[in-house]
C-alpha cells in the first residue's frame, strides 16, 4: 500500500484510536480470588446524544494497582503537593467528593473518560472507598478538546497542550490517541519542552483493528506509554508508524481492569487502554516533580524510564513503571548524557492476579471509544442536521 493510500485510510479511519471500556462497578465479592462472571459489553460508541450515565456503585477494597505499583510506599515519600497535571481529552467532572476543589476548569464530561483519568491521577481518599489517586495532593487542570463522542484530531490536541502549558501545568496528560500528526501539534510539543512541561501520552491508536503509533508519543521529548494487562503482559499490539516501522513506547503501566471515578457523582467505573496507563505515569511524574522540584521535565522523564523494571513489557523493549524506584533510586555520576551507575534499587512489588482484579468488577458494561474525529461522526452529524431540516 502506498504512503498516500495509507494516509487516506488513516484519515477515513479517523484515528479510531484507543478504546477505553468503562464498566459500571458492582459490589465486590467477599473472596478476593473469586472470579467474576464475564462482563457484557454494549456498542463501542455513544448512542445519539446520550452521555455516559453515572455509577451508583463504589468499591471499598484496596485496588490491585496499589500493590502492583507500590503506591502506598511511594505516597509516603511524596503526595504530589504543589504540582498541576493537565488532562487533555474530554472534560473533567468534579461532582465526586474525591475531586471536589481539586479541578480547575471542571465541566460536564459526556464520555466520562476525562473524569476517569483525573481520578487515577489525583483522587482524594474518601470514607468507604478504596480509590486513592497516584498523587492525591496534586491539582488537576481540565483541558477539554474532544467532541461529545470522544473525538479529537491533532490540531485539537495541539491547542489543548498549548492551553495546558499556558495554564501552568507541570505535567500534561494527553487522554486521546491520534494516529496522524500536524505542524501545530509539533509546535505545541516544542512549546511544552521550552516551558519545562512534561508531556505524557498513549502510544497506540487503533485504526480498523490495526495498531498505529499515536502522536505525540512518537516525539522523543514525550513519554509514550503502553498498557499492560493484569498479569503483566502487553495489552495492546506493538504500534507501527505509517511506513510500517515498530514504534517502541518509553514505559508500560497497568491498563486493564483499572478502577477510577465515573462522572456525575461518587460512583466508580473500570476502564482499559494506553491512556489509562499514561494516567499512572502522569501521576508518578507529579510525585517526582513534587519531591524533587529542581528536576527538569527531561530529567523527570529520564528518572521514570531509568528506574522502571526492565523485565516487564519486554515485547516492546519497555520497562514497567516503578513509582518507589523513581522517588528513591539515586542515579550515579554522569559522563556526558550517559548515566554510569545506579546506587539503589528496590524489589518488584507483589504481582497482581486476574482473580484479585475481577473480584471487584462485575455487572453492566459501557464501552466508550476515545478516538479522533472521523468520517463516521461527521456523517452522523450531517444526517441528523438534514433530518432536522426536513422535519
């Protein structure tokens, strides 16, 4: 297939990118290793003008990601105080007590995904809830760039990154995966680099069942993140650039059966995908920048990559995020740009099991696609407009 035809196919596929399954959470079974029944899934898009419903269910058990990442130990060293993480995607709904007073620019979140990502990053602990954000004293800057179906293109993401930087973000979490870049997006990343702002983004954009390298994660200055499943294996296929080259992400992090906040109240939901994994990395970046404010964005990224567990995500040549190591591992003296030695390392936290994860997941599922603006959405809007005009 020619490069021109491939780009045309990508445009038609509209960057149908990262799929995030938001599952309404039911009450957890008593036995931690009990396997929940298979979860039903509905159509992977929002229907008509209906937004994601709120969830009435919460889980009070400690989440599997807490142990998988050693987050309680990491938060004993840093809680993210004094840092701001921008969520560039859908809006962030702050109606949950866990985000009350935390979010700047909060608004209605039709897809629910921006709220979900913000909860991973900075949810405050609440009574009768097992959810605690990675950096529970960080601030969240909501930068909505998607339409009601969760769509965005490269220029929309570029505008969001620019707004996040001008809004004072220390870390920018890109919550939408786009397969085709633009000069505007390149310029926005350049601005973030110049202003010492760390950009974290999902590495994979799914287009017609093919995995493409998402932008801006392909930039060397951006931390590209891929999701791992509950047993540590890569969740997404290896992403490829438009010319067929494999694009290796920088880090891997949990991206399956992850629990966070649903919009419209205090309820919980479950989602998966590279953007979910990227939220964990953005939260840890906030912990590091709070703990060591003298580190630049580039040094923070380097700390996260070099402290990662090298034996995880081996299929892509990436390491698994280690929050405790990023906060406590001291890098040795440098020779030019190379790190010559590491002075301290930590043991890998207890590995999660799928039984422990699925013990807190059950009931009805709502599958929400986080994707770039595409021809299908445009046709749907046009059809609705024509129908209204002839009515």
